């Protein structure tokens, strides 16, 4: 009897406790179905555990199959550069070296008690023109020093050469003067107002052919009378000309100023 009394799920204990009471009360039903409820809960837990382990096993097998299907491509890649194209133009030549400035190495003076003066010192104006440096070198005559802010930061630049008027080899338009006149005729747009007014004439322009062949410093020497638009059109065409063959003096390309006529004629 004692053993049954200590067992909360015992039917005999529940009958004694709920004797003369409403046995449809929830506590009576809970105690009576306690063992069955515990069994169902345990079975459900075991079922969920078994299902989870089985699902993990199945997913593991699928992952292994995917890993087996992945194959590393070990194909060798040829990194040899393609051969040079014979039709491709060669690279441009490197720029010319900067001008070399003539300098004289500075030598610290040495004081001697028994020194004998053999040569007189150079005059002051000669010393001002001398460029002192750590080495002595000859210049090419085309370099000058542009003064800085007085802290020794002067810049060496190429000396600007004044354009020649006459040289041994005069500059030339590609193909000669005849081709230049054809270029003028082909590229000139006769001003409409001058055409309607019947204005024509000849103007003269001067310009500098640089050592590179570029056309620079275009100046009007004499314009078409009463037609400023003609003068402006002539300047436009002259500035659009291709590079000329540069002039040369002693075999070296130099800037040369050239004057050409420009004719506006109504046919």
C-alpha cells in the first residue's frame, strides 16, 4: 500500500485521493494518463533524433558526390607574347637629350704664405658669366640658366634661337611651291561678303618654320585692301598647313622666317 501511495501515477492512489470528488477534473486525467504521455514524448524525441541523424547522413553523401564531380583543370597556359606585327609602324624615336650647360668646377682656395702670383685673376665681369659647378664640362651653346628664387634652383633651358632669313638649305612645303599653291586653292573658303562685293587681291604672310617643321609666329605683312575677312581666312589656311621640310645651316636644322603670297581671285 505504501509503495502504491508513493507512486503519483498509481490508480489506487488516485481513486483514494479523488474519491467522492469530480474525477473529470483535469488533475485526475493528467495523473491517470501520465505514463502514456511520457512514453509518447520519449518516442517522439527518439524519432526526431533518428530523423535528424538520417538527414545529415544523406546530405553528407550528396556533398561527397558533388566533390567527386569537381575536377581541377590543370591545362597549361601559354604565356609567350605574340610575334610582332610587321605592318605595325615602329615606335617614335626617343626625345633629344637636354642641352648641356658649360660649367667650371669650383676648387676651394688654398692659402700659402710663400705663394707667388704668376697669373693675374680674371676680371669681375668674366667671373659673373662663369657657371660654377662640381665638374668642368663643355656646353653645346644652346643652354642657358633661368634664374630661380636665389636658392640655387635655377633651371637649365635651351637657348631660344632667333629665326634666320636666309640659310644654306631653305625650308620647303612638302612637294614644293606648286603643291603649296594647290593646298591653298583646295582649302580656302572665299569669304561670302567679299565674293558678293567682287573684292579680290593678294596678301602676304610671314611665318617661322621651326627646326621640327612646325609653322609658328604667323604675321600679316600686307593685307588685301578692304577685306579683313580675306586676311583672316588666309591666316587660317596657313596655320593649317602640314609640317614643312625645315631649313638647315651647316647641316643643322634651324628656325627660318618665310614670306608667302596668298591670292584671292574671282574667276
